[in-house]
């Protein structure tokens, strides 16, 4: 499976594209902005899924354009963050002067879901704290952590839906994964579970 990283928007959020080698089916994780740059990386692929780690504007900004461009694209998000997709104050777009076109998700996730993708299984992990519905995705041994875990840091909890106690519990659950697990965060460079936070 190929992995591409695109840095998008004013907050330099990471968008990840995973492409199955055999079928060219694609997953898009957190398309935060810059539809044209993301779309360029999708040439020759068949995007099937958008996986949102949470509902903040810098992680969802290009979703509406992608849904228009690729019919049948399924958008997944943690159930508690669905309200952020419809509310620019809760998703912080309003406060950042980034008015994101609202959209509706296709699949709400509980954090214990398994999603089939080609020959892979995507495991979802509920990791509330940065937002109530923050979700990590475990795909082929790689963890996509959104704004829950970064290289050398954890996510902030002072925005709508944030909770420091929840985040601490979520980080403690992630620490139980194999320390060699590679982590692809919502901002910045990759790290591992075992790296010092």
C-alpha cells in the first residue's frame, strides 16, 4: 500500500492518502484544505473512503469538494464529532475566518469499528480528549492519530469538546500498543508510540 502525505491549510494539517497497490482504491485521511493538491495526488486512483480523525476545520476543509468530485465517497467520523461538521463555531472555522461548507457524514463510528478496505481491515480507536469524538485509525500496523498524539506532544484540550482527563486516558490506552508502532499525526512529522512524549 502506498502512503502519501500532503500538508494543507493555514495550520499545516497533514492529509494522508493510502492507495492499494493491486486495485488503486484509495483512502483519504483528514483532507483539511487545498482540494486541488489532494485531487492531483488522487489521479489514477478510485477514492472510496474519507476517514476523519475529528471535526475541526483544518481537518475537514476539502471534504465537500471531494464528495462532489467522487460520487459514492463514504465519509466516516467519530459519532460525538458529527455536530462539528455542521457548526463553524464548534469546528473553529468561524473563529479562524475559515468558513467551511457544512456536510453530512455517511458513517458514524463508535471507536470499536472495523472497516474493510481491499485486503486490509481498518480498526478504529476512540481517543476522546482533543474533541469528544476524536478517533485514531490503525491500518496495516500504522496509527493515524489526528490531533491526539504528535511527535513529542499530545493534543490541546482547550477547544470545544476538549477534556484533559479524557485525553490522558486516551494516551494511556495508546501506550499499550507496540512501542515500535509508527504514528502519523495530524500535524508535524511521524513518530512512534514508544517515543518520549
